[in-house]
């Protein structure tokens, strides 16, 4: 049985579109799942509750971007979550490094670390924010690789 070239081209185009749509849908659903998670929500609430960090970003408005799915800093399993959330304000942007654990008895997440690292290198610990008059933002917090 011979198949015409035009039918093969149509099949190739259809398969490509179907695959691309499936990948796009999976990406969207993964990002939505991260954004709705408790560990993501807790970190953003902590950021929004720190006036010093919000002022440093130039927020509001605060723009929370999609996390990079291939970033090795993003590690999530059943009881721990370490994610790097890209955020921007009207003046600058940076990454919100967070570490959370889940209580196995209550299934509630709690924030262990929340550090905002700005593009200019300044670091703000959101769990221990600097006093309002502080100007030195170069704290010695480790935002390197978590293991």
C-alpha cells in the first residue's frame, strides 16, 4: 500500500501540533501546581510582609514569575521543598530562595528559610529582616546550592 507524500506531510504536521500542545499544557499545569502550593504561598506571604524587601524591589507592584523547571536549585519531594522564585518590582528584581518542610502528622508546610537575593547582590533574610534603619544588605547568608 502506497501512502502519498501529502498524507505523510499532514500526519507530520498534526503530530507536531499535538505534541507541542501537550508539552505546553504540561508546562502550564506544572507552573499552576507550584503557584498554588503551600510552600510557594508561604514564601510569597513572607516577602509581602517585609516592607524593607518590598521597598528594595520597588514593590508594589510585585511580579512573581514562573520558576525555572530545569533549575537545580528547585528540589521538591514529599516532605521538603527548596525553590528559587523569580520576582521583580518596579526598581529591580531578584530571586526568593526558600526552604520548607512538611509536618508528617499535620501535613502542613512551614518555612525554614526565606532569603531575597537582589540583582545587585544585596541579600535580605525575610525570617530575620533588618531593622528599618539598616543600610548594609550584604549579609553573610548562604544562597548557594542546597543539598
